[in-house]
């Protein structure tokens, strides 16, 4: 069973352009990770980063745009299926993951766990559109290939992490999960639920999802996850009201990674470690009032920044401050 105890971690995307500074920051947390650096180059964008070798994909670095072509998909699918028998076909290209190989060279033995990340299949499929500007997830065969493709990408990444640490995991970044449940989506709850469960059954290690939006939390809490990473600063008050699902998730050994520290400069400047700790404890008190005791919540909780943020005018300063507050809150909770 995974250990919680207010350990610190974060999602993968950072605003840095200096690789050493970015990696130093991730190594300051209890559960470090290799950072994705889209400001360093476009191919570090999480969609571009995992697009390599997907049939029909067109990555335009000059225009910073990714599109999908059905015609190109049809012409490339046979070659893809032939080459997909090799795990190395799904390796992360050094040109699109500058920090990954450096992370593997670090001495990570003192950390209880390490993690990697990939874009989730729902977000990928909704974000990338075809010639008619339709999300490619709506094509049944393309979606089947997409789920299989990302499963193989995760498998390769996990195996690389496993070579340097006994306890790795690779979680999904899934901002698109907020969109599939609106009335405009043709990808239904039932379809997504069945395919997501099947997808998770095929990937190694602890299963985790991060998102910074406000989806149908029951979908994720019932998806056989081990780790749910939430923007608790913005949406924690809604998550805790799914009390039956949260109870079952925590009693079943699940970890909630509470993204309690904001990363947007304007929000961050209005907070301190104490105010954010109190904000988190207010959420936990609500769970107390509905039958979950402090010991269980603490044992099943990680702490994280609320979300990635690439738009602050101060570059990396706000993000680095949020990581500092995060560590302070974690330390204070050890005596809670």
C-alpha cells in the first residue's frame, strides 16, 4: 500500500528554461519527477512530447501546432503496427524530453518513490483535431490505437524509471476530463469509464491521474486509481462532497494528492503557509464530520502545488515560492 503522510510531490510541467534549476526544484520534494519544460522548446509541450510515432500526427514546431490527418493515418498505420512490437519505438526522444535522461542519472536512492508522467488519452484525443476540426477521440479506431499507444509509452517510461528506483509510477495529466462530461461531448461517460478501466488494467505500477479542473469526481474515484491529484485550492470544497466515493477510495488504500498551494502569482501573494494549512484542514474537517478520522486522512494524503503555471510575469519565482510553502506545510502537518 502506498504511504501518504503529507509527502510532497508535483505535476510535471514547470516554467523553467534552465534544466539544472528545474531538476533541482523537483529533487527538493519527497517524491521527485523529471520536469516537462515547454518554455524551453515547443516539443516539451505535453501533447507534442508524446506525439512522436503516432500515425497521422503532424507536429508543426514553427506554428506551435499539432493536428491529425486521417489520410496520413491511413498511410502510416501499417508501418506503425509493424514497428509497435518493439518497446524502443515508444521511447521518449531526447529532443522532446530534455530532463528525462538527466533525471535517470541522478542518485534517487534516498527517495521513497519517483514519478514520471504522460498526457492522458482523453485529453490527447480531445485536444488534437482532424482536418474537419473534430477531436480525433471521436473516431473509434483512432481512439483504440491512441489508448494502446499511450499504454506502450507508459510501459517504456516505467521500465526506464524502474531501472533506477524500486518504486516508480507514471501518472496521467488529464485536463480534458473536465470536458467530456458536458453536453457537447460525443464521448460518453459510459464509453470513457469502460475504456479507462481497461487502459489502467494494462499499465504497470501505481495508477494515478492529475488534473486541475473540476470533473465528475465520481468518475475518477471509481476508476480503480491508486493516486488522484487534485487542485484542492480551487476545487477541494467540491471534491470532499463526494463523501461516499472519497470514503471508499481512502479506505481502499487510495492516495489523494491535495494541490493546496496556488501557483498563480496573484493568488500566491495573498497566502502564507499557515493560511494554506488552515484551508487544507478545513477540507479535512469536513471529511472528519462525515466519518473519516484524521489518522486515516493523513496516512492517505500527499501535498502538491495546485496546478502548473506558465504565465506568471516573474518567470520561475512564484513556482519556486509555491514549492517552499509546500514543504513548510508538509513539515507542520507532521505534528498535527
